[in-house]
């Protein structure tokens, strides 16, 4: 049953080569060819079902948006939700562990980490997308003025990540300990994810930070 489910997802992904990149390594250094008029390239790591990246692409037609997701079955759900393919938005089937084979140094202008899996057990620390080896990769692939936006409802992951960011010399550019309360007056500017909507409905607080390596 499970195998049939996975095969179905792979088939759907192969049929949607207009929307899904299945061979990201072949695109290293050439991502902007997908949308030559892009002024910048933004990448969401762990895009899930795609609500955030699709809405961001609609709102920002001058930016190329790429969403990376390692699970084919999740990506299939994202594809099912696409009513109209945006020219500036692509999904990538791939694992963040291989980012440096997918992107050349400085090829990405902004990274989004939205509600990354918290991996609470200490022995799984390296799997967190804000663990030190991941941050080292992000440093390489981000452009000189690149930034990372990170959102989570998980206090433990947030504190761990802040520690990692500061240990590795990242500068905190903007920080919120209650994003939805802070943005109340300007809620239309907030683009949410599927997990975010679920957590906010449950009454969870959303933590947010934007970081960068460069000084003004
Ligand atoms: C908790 S979900 C959040 C999904 C979405 N960002 C949201 O906020 O609704 C985390 C997602 O990240 C994906 N993911 C986890 N580790 C990944 C990795 N190393 N590379 C790519 N995707 C990953 C998972 O498959 C999952 O779909």
C-alpha cells in the first residue's frame, strides 16, 4: 500500500517537469535561467505543501522562488494545490544535506526556514536545519548581502538556533518573540505556512528571526 503511494507520487512529479526540478545538481549555477528576469533568488528549505512559497511568488514577480522538499509524497500534495503555475516559482525534490552540490557559492539571496522539524532529542541535533554544519553551508551559498528568515513555534529549537547563529557570527537583523501579535496592525504583509496556520489556531506563539552576516 505504502509502496503504491510512493510510486504514485514519483509518477506525478515526473509528469510535472514544468513545475518540479528532479535533478537539482544539473541546475547548479544555472538556476536563474529558469526565470531570467529575476532580480533575486529566494529558497525555502523544507517547503512542505507549498502555501508560503506560492503566495510569495504571486506577491513578488521580480524574484525567482525555489522550494526544496525531500519527501516526494509531500511535494505531490504541493503540486495538487497549484491552480496556476507561476513563472517565477519552482519546486525541487532534494535534501538540504546536498545544498552545496545544488547551488554555487553566493547563488542564493535569501533563505527561508519555516517550521523546520525540531528534532528534540540530543542525539538528533545534527538533523536540525539550524545545526552548525547547515549554517556553514548557508554561509557559502548566500550572496554577500544574503539573509535568512527563520520561523518556528518551538521554543527549544528557537533558543538552540539563536545560539548557533550567534556562535557562527551571524547578526540578528530583526527578532520577534510573538510574530503574529507584533504584526497585528499589518497582518496582510504576513505570508503564512500550513504549519503556522495550524499552530496559530491552536494558540501557539510564533517566534521569528532574520539574520545576516554583513554589517551596514
Ligand atoms: C514541519 S514541516 C514544515 C513544512 C512547511 N515549511 C510549513 O511550515 O508548513 C518540515 C518539512 O521540511 C521537510 N524537510 C525536513 N528536512 C529536510 C531536508 N533535509 N531537506 C529538505 N526538506 C526537508 C520535511 O519533509 C517537511 O515537509
